[in-house]
C-alpha cells in the first residue's frame, strides 16, 4: 500500500441535534459512532412519527445546538439549544420539546438516539432536491414515486454514515464551475472534517479517495468512503449565507449531485485542526 499526504484538517464540526446548526471545534474525539456527541439528539414529528429533517423543515436551520461541557464518558453531556428568537434552553429541560415545537410551528418531541433502533426520517419528495428533478438524481423515480421518508443508519440519527469528509479543492472547483456569486461555504455541506487539499481547484478531489482510506494524524482511520449525495439542505439560508439553489444545481449538473464522501471509522482517536491527512491505497 502507498501512503500520500493529501492535506491537513482545516475545520471540524459537530451537530448535537440532527438538522440544527452545530458547533465548530478545535479538536474532537472520533469513535466508531463518528465524532463524539454528533447527532446524539433529534426531533420526532408527532404527526408522522418520523424523525424531523431540514430536508423537509428548513426552519430547523434557525436553531443551533452546542454542548455546554466536554462530552462525558456516558455521552450525556448537557446540550444547549438556541431558539430562533435567541433564547437558550437545554435539551433535557422538561419543556424543551414544547418550546421547540412552538418556535418551529410543528409538534415535535426531542429524543436521544437508541442504538437498537433503525429510524426513518421524513422528506417532501417535491422539494428534497430543490428545483433539480428527482429523476435527474435518482433514475427510475420521480417526485410522484419517491417515498416520503428514508431509512437512517442503524442505531443512529445519521442519514447514511457516521462521518462526512469534504475537500477545500472541491468547493473551489464548484465555485469555478458555477461562474456566479454563489458561496460554496463548507457549512452548507455539514461535514465532520474539512480537509485543506491545497491550491488545486480543477476537480472533485474526493473521487481520488475511492477505494482507499484516510488517516488523520497518527491514529484515526476513515474507511468505506462513498460519494455523498446532496439535497436541498445545501441551499438553505443559515447565519450569513443566503438561500441559493445554484449550489445544488451546480453539483447536479457536474457531478451527479455528489459532493464529499460519507464514511465509517476504522480506528478512533482525537482529530485536531492542523493534523496531517494521508490517503492510503
């Protein structure tokens, strides 16, 4: 096998509550379940009994969840949630679900992930890929035939896999392809790890990772990488980023709606900003 350094860790994110905005970190413990504390909570829509996703409820991006303290050994560290009006509540507060429901305009209940359960999350088939036709993304299906929910990863609130890794070169490549004022900010794609891959911006960098594994620092191994299929969530407004359908249109036009990779953890450990990242093939 050959090992080549492809970059360094430029940014790290964790999202304590599924589909809410999260927190940027200087370092994080990577476990077999991804970044410690990532997607530990989610909202269940009472009307459908499905897990609520920003694929269906863009308003979830008006909430931000962060941990008050370092993650405890049992994974039950307190989570603060900033509501759209700026008020702070805690996930464990008796009235947290009611407060969130009132702010979201939908009756939901806040729950922790159960390792023995495979959940399903709701979508709106008409808007899940913004204005990109479903059949362009998933041949054989249309907005009329696409199911209104999808299965989450076993025992978690992750859509597909516990890790998501993105290259800076790919974002610059997308911006060049778009030829517009679109902002291809990594926050739109919600990665766990952003890898600074240098000045190159002429390709989708993660394609070169297929069939290999990434090693972060001396210990962490990221394996089973697959292309990350994007959806309407990349177009939602958040913080200082405006709504922008061109973000998804560009990835659909040039790369089958795939940006970055979803992956599993082959070996855990601490990942830090500045850690070298190696591709092993």
